[in-house]
C-alpha cells in the first residue's frame, strides 16, 4: 500500500465525482482512497477563482510514502479521588472539564447563564420586548458567547495542534460538519452550535460529569495560597482544583478575583463599532460578481496603520450574518456579530476596531480594575444615549467626514437604530483612527464607504490579563487557573478551548505525579 499527497485546483462548484476523477488522472491510478487535508479559496484573480485542495491518497498502485501522523491528546484515564470545579461553560470551561472528567477526575461545571434551549428563548424574548435577562442573553449561558456567533474555528495560536485536533474531533462527534477538519477557514454557524453544545453536554454527563446552570460564582475562599471552596448562588462547593473560565464579559467576576488577591495586569485591547453592508456588495467587490457557485459568501480581513493613528482592523467578520445586542448586563449597550452555517443572509458585518493601550491613552499607569471600569463606562454611555438597546449609528461616509447622522437605514440589527454623531461617542483618538482606517478600507474594497457603522464593539479582546506561573496556574494560588478569553491569554473558540485543555492537562499531570508518591 503506497501513499502520496497532491495539490489540485478545482472549480468552485466541483462535485465529488469530478474530484475523484481528477485525483486519478493526476496520479494515473484507478483504485484508491483519498482524503482532503486542506481546502482554501484562491480569489486573488477574479477571472480565475478556484478551490485549492491538498489531498492524501492511498493506493496499491502507489509506491512508498506514509501519511503524516495526526497529533493526538493523550489523556491518562483512571478513577481518581480528586475533585475539580470549572466556572463557565464556554470553550475554555467546557473542554477543560471534558478532559478532566475523561481522566477520571470528578468534575463539576457551574454556569451563570441558562442551558441553550432556554437561553435561545430568552434571547428571542429580549429582541421582541426589550426586557433583558441576566441568565439568557448573548454573553452568558451554555457554550458561552460563542454559541451565538459565526462559530469561527481559525486560530493563529501556535503549539496547540493536539488540543485543536481534540476540539475539532469532539465537535464532529457532536454533529459538526466533517469539513471543519480540513477547511482553511472553518466555521460552525450559530444554528449548528446550538445543537453541538447540547450534544457535548450530554457526552460530558454520560462520562460522569456534573453541570449546574444559572449558578453564579460569588466568591472564593482562599487560605495560605490555595482555594478551598467556591461560594455560589447554589451554595458552597468544595474542590481540589479550580478553573475559572467565565468569558471576557464577566467583569463582576474579575473584580471579585482581583479583590481576593488574584493577580491581573492590564493589556492592550481593542474598541470600536460594527460595520454593515449588503452581502452582494461585498461579494461583487471580492469576486467581481454578486454570487459564486459553490461558495457561501465573500468575507474580508482588513487592516490599517496610518501615521499618527492607532492600528485599526476588522475582526469577527460575519458573512451573510446579523448584528446582535450582546449586552452582558442590563444597563449596557454593545453589539456583536452572528451568522448561521449557510451564511445566506442579505447582510455582511464585521467589528471595526482600534487597538488601544489604556495607560498611554490616560497618560499614566492604569490598573486592572480601572481598565474594566473604563470599558464598562463606555458600555453604559451607549445605553444612556439610546435609553435602551437601540444601536447608535451613522453611515460610514458621515463617520469618515465627522458629520452627525439624520434619517434611518436598513439593517439586520433587531433592536432598531438611532441616528447619532457616532464618531463623537467614541474617545477621540479611537474615532479619528477608525475614520482613517475606513478610508483605507474603502480603497481596498470597492463600495465599502457605502455601508453603515453602529454601536459599541467592546468585546473583541479583554483589557486585563491573568498573571500566570508554572503550568498556567494563578501566581500565588497553587490550585487556581484562569483560562479562556477573559484570562487575556486566548481569543476565539479554538484558542480558548486549547487554553482550557492546557489547564486541565496540568492538573492531570499533577494528580498523576501525586498518585505515584
């Protein structure tokens, strides 16, 4: 049995039979099996847009070679007496708990929000009647903020191959499309994620795990450099190890941790708004035509670094998606993006944000609590301006030229828009930098200036970072781990999940070493 790996260019609307024929022709073989290992869209020339596929082929007609070994996470299974408590059910929290339970460590997850079905109902009610629910919203609940997002699975984080493979295979076993294993830019879609997180919960419960929804962490009991128990709305929970992964929106939790002596530092983060266009405009700009057979919708990734301004970039682009009210707390107003697996909605949206160093902005050293309060203050200001959850908005042209907005616009945002002088609602250096960035983007994407810009995008990255020691443990507290996006060490589904897994693997290693002595 021989092996070979080839690269093929295929039309965007190819079918499996054509691909098999092309593989056979390329290697001059007739009896073989093959697997796609990477698939990416090459749209550099609008006259020749095609898929670029890397394919592994096995056949008796081939000589030599062997497929590359897929990295795998080695979990030392067993029955152990130790207990772990994980706070948060997003990617970092869930996958850390899943791995711990697979290793035989008795693991409990507590999640301040509700399970996914109830959460979806609460969000629907919020968008219909405007009454905010603290347990069923876009920020908190089963699966974390990512459950109601585009479900992007790309990551620039290095040295997480084993963890990434575990996450992807777990998603596929829970119902995700198999293409996420090889697409260059895979995504799950919010509609798929609602099913996937429920199936993952079942898998966790089936191996002995425990999960409590609508259970908020209120305090930690810390003695002589070790956490003994967690105080929650469901009572006190004792454990040997604690992983806190409540996401980047849980500012109240991070303030509590800081007050308890858990070490955090400030870090660079990003602030801005959401831009929205008709998806056909983006398709035409990127492909030269309003639709492309075999491809869902065009996306973009844009950056700008003009002299005298902050770096500006687009983030979490949602083709065919929706802008959603992503407030984590009642009297705040922020926006985020969401799309379904088919990405077939009429609008495209993306965060458009400026990278900020708060200490430089303030002209003095900012401490972590001050950074959290600064972000929360912006979120409250946007709420006070609209007196609710309508999104202050402007055309991109008016934003660029620093003009106030009048009149309304079409949008996917379900809570309604309110005309505003949006640029003036942001700190001056941020508003000016984004305006210059938008000029650059308009030169890169034809028609970009014809879109609208709205709301406050404040959850692109965390303004604080947990200070870590060996194994990712919190400095000075031997059995506490802060993981995921809120830790400031990860961002996005894959890197956050991998961060949680690394914490779990450190615990498993420590437990295993203790059991041998």
